[in-house]
């Protein structure tokens, strides 16, 4: 893939994460996603002895899940083939130019019947900020530019699991609503999360004051609570898949059923 075609500027993402870690880090979404995955693992009747974690805040995830081999989420993951029975991709897949490639690498590192779980931001994330920026910029400047990264719909994201060669795919999501004093406070929190705008095609010039002020007005008008605080949505999508194994259940072939549905339901077939 040519660099000019890449959606995300990965060097900028790394710099912003490093700045967030050195400053007043906001890691509450990572803690929430890690807690969710920890609960799911407890429900699975299987012990994992060689887990690996792909992400940039490993201490947060290990506090919830336990010790894991830590791998930075670079384009080429340093994971050995067939070395792990569990791979967790921790809330960073949404910022990759090749998310399928990331999942393929995770699948290759799994032992047969090994589990992959990825957490990433979904399509409803920051929809309030995205729409407010678009409306303000169109009104003030006569056009729009990419201010908030696009996020995939859960149905599209679920399709990535099968494309990566993983079996028994499951995709589900959880929406979290946070509040801030103003849209400016929200934008500062995004920087503390290391989630600022890192789109390759982002505008490199300073935002016009008129555009920013109008965005704040639109956001406040449309998404403020009774107490004046504004709301923001974060949708965390969880993708789950297993490395293929002969021991896994297989779907029956079409036409192989021996019992009619009408008989099971005890109704007359029309």
C-alpha cells in the first residue's frame, strides 16, 4: 500500500500516545474494555497458559487480566507462529491502516483452538463531535475536512473476523456515554487519551476561531444535558474468533436435517 493512501499517520499516533503517557493520562476506556474482556475470559471454560497482548497500555490490561507477553501494535507484529493460546488486541485496532492484516497476524500466532479477542472503537464513537464539526465548518468555511476519524459499523467490523481466517466469529458492542463541561474539555480529554486526530489527510493549519466557536455552539445546542454538561458517546466493539481446530463444532450441511421445524414447534406446516 502506498503511503499516500494510508488513512492514519502512524508516526503521529505514536507521538501522541507517548505524550499522553508522560502527561495526565486518561485511561478509563482502556480499563473498561479490559474489565469487559476479563469477564468474558472467566466465562470460558478453558485455561490459557500462553497469552499475548497487543497494545500500548499493557499495565492497565494486565492489572485486569494477568501477566501476558506484551507486543506493541506496530504494522508487523513480533509474534511467533503458533506460540499462543490467547491473543488480546487492546483498543487500538481502529487506528490501523490494515486491521485485517493485524487480525491475520494474531490468528497465525495462535495454537489450534486458540482465542483472539480484539477491542476497538466502533461507528457511534464521537458521533456528536463529528457532526458538530461538519456542520460548523460547512457553515463558516463552505466545506468540511476530516476532523474525527471514521469508525467502522459493527456489522462491517464483524466481517473482519472471518476474513482473517478465524472460526466461530462473534461481534458485539457496548456504548458508553461520558460527560464534559464543554466540547473544549472533551477535546482536551481526547488528547489525554492519545486519541487526537491522526488522519493522514487532516488539515495541518490551525482551526479558524469562528469555526471552533460555531462548533461549540452547535454541540452545546444539540448534546447538552439539563445541567449544561455535554455528552459524548464511545462505542467499544469486541471481536472474538478462534483459530480453526478439528475439535470445534461444525455447521451441518444444507439439507442434512432429519427433523422438521414444524414438528419441533408442534404446529401444522403451511
